[in-house]
């Protein structure tokens, strides 16, 4: 008969005599009597010399598209252009617009990448042609609003 608990988040490496568990499994195994706790105890009873290693569930194999793209780095990039004062005002407006959204950083990043599509490349400034044309603000309808705190009926 198969085990009906269907516990995931672990693997046993017999070569190194290690049981590797992820963070979610480790947190659940800390609760006495949980299926994860029982499974880990059974493994330790069967193999008393085994070591337990906690690792993340998966590895990031590719770099994030916005790695190191902080608001400060966005501001530094914007300051490279002749019309930086106006661009910085628009940047602050976008940040304020994003405050009510569930993911404000994504909203700002979407505007930034639309405004500066050549951001990842080194800008070429020919003469005084460092003025950037404006793109419209992203539509807030395309983003999820933060959930407002509901008043209790008590």
C-alpha cells in the first residue's frame, strides 16, 4: 500500500549519506506530529548516521532582467540626460502612482523600460542630442490594486 501523505520537498543522497530538504519542508518538520516530522524521524531511525542539509528548492540559472535596477540606479541613469529635471519629475510621479498597487516596483520598472528601451546598452551621445522624448504613463488598469483593509462588522 502506498503512503497517502504524499510529502514533497526532500531527497536522499545515498552517496554522501545526506537527506536534503527545502526550507518549506524544514519549517513543516519543526511541527511535532506533522507528516514531514514523521518522515524525517523515520529516515533518521533507519539511517542513524545520515546528515540533514537544508537547501533552497531550486537554483536560479539565469540572471533577473532587472538585476541591480534600484530606484537610485534609475535616478542616476535619468540624470545623464539634458532634460533630467523633467524626467525625474515624471519618475517621482510614477512612483507616487504606483503606491496603491500590489506590485509598485513592477509598475515603475515597466515605465522605466518603456521610457528608456536602450537602458541596457551604453548610451551614445552625439552632440547635444541627449534629450529623451516622453512616453505615456502605464495604465493602472493593467495592474492589481492593493487590497484595502476591510472594516469588521463587530
